[in-house]
């Protein structure tokens, strides 16, 4: 579904990604593991059109997208749920969710999609009139994820969804991510909780200093000495 081929991406004159390649198939969870500063967010921004690679290609559903603007990539079916939630604090929960449905192909279906989001996150229906800034951290993360789903994506890029959440809420977020995969949505998951991420992911890539250094089935990567020492503290 998504194929990234040998991309180099720069911030100004500083190279952040070096020959990065990866694939994501339909209805699978693919994890991206790496330390802070490894280039994970740069890679996500390159896929979603916030940055453009100077070389290499990004293809989605057999269409090259590395030269497209972000709104055009959303129209094609990629949703980027950013780290830090990035909500509109003085807008209501419902208004924040509806902002995710601005793409032409989904706007006319927004009420139907909103109902589905409320099925996944029932608490948001109860809170739909509240301002986003009055919600708890967990509720804000649910709004961010719900907003991402409002564009009816084929692929969700999810950046650090458990950041700052209590363990019980983290478990709930991971359960929801698995449920999205079961509905046929591809998931590209970036998460500091490496153990739990690799337990639910189908495959994973390790990014170090802007380069992919390891890739494979998640269950096998959990047994790799590099992963156990660097990311699991074992």
C-alpha cells in the first residue's frame, strides 16, 4: 500500500534521512522504533507531505506522492495523527473532529463518519460540546485519533499516541489501534513504548541516525539483542 524507496530528506542544509526504504501493506501494523533525534518524525513528515525528499520516491496505492502537498495526500487516504495531539483548544470536541473531514471525498459523509468515531470513543460523544482544552490528556488523545479517522483513511500514521498517558489509558489506546487494523486500516506506529508496540505490530523497522538499521517481524525483533539492550533495558 505504501512504499518508501531510498529517500534522502534535509532540514535546510542538514541531512536528516539517508536512503530510507520501507513498505506497509493493507491492514497491518508497522512500527518504527528509534531514539529521540533518530529521524522518526522527519520520516513521517516526508510521507505526509510536510517535507519533500531531495531524492528517492514515496508511493501510495501505486501513485507517486513525494511531490504532492499534504492536503492532496489526505485526499488519497493517508491520515497523520501527530505527536502532541495538536488540537484546536478553543473549539469543541465535535468541531475538532469535523476539522478532520475537510477533504472533498469525505465531507458529505461526515455525520456517518462522526457516528462511527463516537462508537470507537463513546466518551467523545458525551464530551462533544466541551472545549478541547478542558479535556484530560487521554480524552485529548482520543480526539486527535478521532479527527484522524474522520478523513476515512486507508493508512493512519500515528506518532507517539501514549505520550503522557496513564498505563490503563495506554492499554486502551493500543487496543483501539489493533481494532483499526482489524477493520482493514493500515497503521504506521511510532511509539516510545517499544515492548508494547512490538507486541501488537506485525512488522517493525529500527531507525538510527536517519538510517534503517534493522527490519523484520516484530516478534523476532523482540528477541534481537540490539532491541533488548537499547530499547527494552534487558
